[in-house]
C-alpha cells in the first residue's frame, strides 16, 4: 500500500512566527492536494493558528519559544503515524509559489532527505557556535549587509536614470571580459603538456611586448606619458587579437571611463554613470570605508569587515559528540525542508537528543543545524543524495550576487544557471514590502486568496 503523503509545519510562540505560518499555509493549500498538519504547543501561542489539523504537544516549560520549536521539529516522529506516512517538513518561512510542489515527494530516498545549504560549514560556523573575539565582527558584517540592502534601491534608481547608457556600459564590460587573451589563463595539472607550453609562451610574449613598448617609449616619456600605454595596447591587439586596457576599449565604443573616480562620460564629456553609487551611500551613512586598492570594506579602525570563517564548529562537534568530520569544507544540509518516514526514526531521535544537549551549553547557539551536521556524519550520510534546490530555494535578502529576474525566477551567482523554484525559503526580511521578491509574493497571495 502506498504511503500517505503529508506536509508538516512546526510553530509556537509569538505572533510574528504564527502570522508567518498562517501566510505560508494559505499558499500551500492553493498549490498542493496533500494533507497538511501543524504541530504546536498551544499554551505558548500569542494568536490562533488558522488550520484544521493541529496537533498540540506540551513542551518543557524551561525552554524558550525558539528551543520549544526545535524540540518539536526534531521529535516529529513521536507525534505522527510513521508506519503509514511519508512526510515533508517545511519551516514556516518556506512558501509554495508554483503548482508542482507535490512533486517533492517523488524525490524521497531513505533514510531521510534534505537539501544542501547555500554555504559551506566554515562559513556557517559563526552562526552556530560562539567564536571568541569575532562576535563584534559578525555584528559589523550584519550591519554592512543591512546597509547594502538598504541602499540597493538607490543604486537601482541610478541605473534606471542612466537609461540606455547603463545597458551599453554593461555590454562594453561583458565584451571586454569575453575577449580574454590567451596569456590570462592559469597553469593547471588538468591541462595537457602542450597546453601548458602554449600558455607559457603567451605569458612570455606578453612580458616581451610590455617591456619592449616601455623601453621604446622611455626617451619620449617627458613629452608624452601615455605613449607606452598606447603602444603596448596596439601591440597587444596585434599579437593577441584582444584588448588589454579597458579605458581604451571603452573609448573606441564612444565612452570615457575614469578609472580613479569610476565615473563614465559620453564623447561630449557629459557625465552618464557612477559605478560607486552604492559605496558612496554606505560611506555617507556609516563608519565603513571601501578600500579601493584591496577591494574590501573596513571599519573606522581599518579592520577588514568580512564574515568570519573558522573550523570551530567541526572541532566542537568532534569534542562534544565524538563525530569526526574530515571534510572541512563540506556543504551541509539545510534544515528548512526535509522528507522523512518510518526509516527516518533513528536519525530523527539522535538529532533530537543532540539538539537538546546544546541548549545549556554556553559554547553553542540555539540552532538545530550544527546537530544536524553531527547526526548526518554519525549515520554516514555525508554523501547521501539531496533534494533539488527548486524545493528549498534559499532566497537570501543579503546575497546580492543572487539575481532575481521576476516571476519567481533567479539567476545563480557567476551565471551558473536559471532556477524556477517550487518552494521559496525566504531567508531574512519575510514580509518586507520594499523587496521586489516579496512584492511578487504578496501579489501572488492576493491573486489566490481574493
């Protein structure tokens, strides 16, 4: 007999989380034909849950609402009919946006199935365990992320105001980057011997042309300082059939680019576009300054601002749970969506017990993903198949490299492809009406709910 297929949410506590749940429920009902169960502790809830099938579970009173939700999430197997059901757990900020969401159940592979996260373990470590000396840096990175998001609208408005100039400038950049000369490659063991020889020859020729042009122009330098650059550009084009100097490249396409100020002008000398609108806005409203030489943000003291990475989580897992993880840069699973059934019980029980173990540990933050990593490796599932990202697409408000194309379609960073998610995991800023993605979510909800 085929197992019943059911979605499961967990929520309890303040009204913000319950409003999020009610919103996500309303969309899932429209796109799914499957049953939906909500598991909660009603005694904690600030507002009612607008759903018929609700399982009320008393959680330990010593836990705060966040801990209580983790308690319920990792012990789902204790409240559901595990013998006859295949279940899909969804975080409350995971919303259905397309009609094929139920296809997620077809992907199940036991004993349990998650999707990968959008970062690797060292990047996630500061969010999971406390890092001595880095908490202030983490806070500054979050402030910087918020500023980027806040002034992104200013940058977009400037791009729109530039009109066809902005589109033309983008085309110029793309054309320059695509015309990569042969000497720009890197040596690799993957290359054949002949390829390495050709690359070496190209790099040597580049050096010969550069210094040849320099020595030829040296006597005339007092009279014309730009002569070396012009001659070398001509030689580079002649021998490599590719541009070298971006400013010359732009000038041939009727634009002047000032590298120092990063401003663009047309042939008449009229200003048309500023590459640094976002940087200038952040600098005007914060202590942060952009290092134009090294290309990173720094604070008032000159300290580089970046999200810290460390091996501490991996070390803590081995110390606390006795689980060794030899793969330092493992891309861990995201706990926002997962499929489970009866064969998942041992995994869930271990995850539950270890999640409770960290609640009183001052070295650990209240999260369930660190213990999920530990459980995954304990069960030897680190190479287990994962869900396609369409079923847990993490739309991170602060991940500016992730390009939203509209109509719930995304271009992955570094042009790695287009994704049309079934489930959107709204990571940060759920309900933010200034976010173009959320505006589309609200329009969808209004259309479906009338």
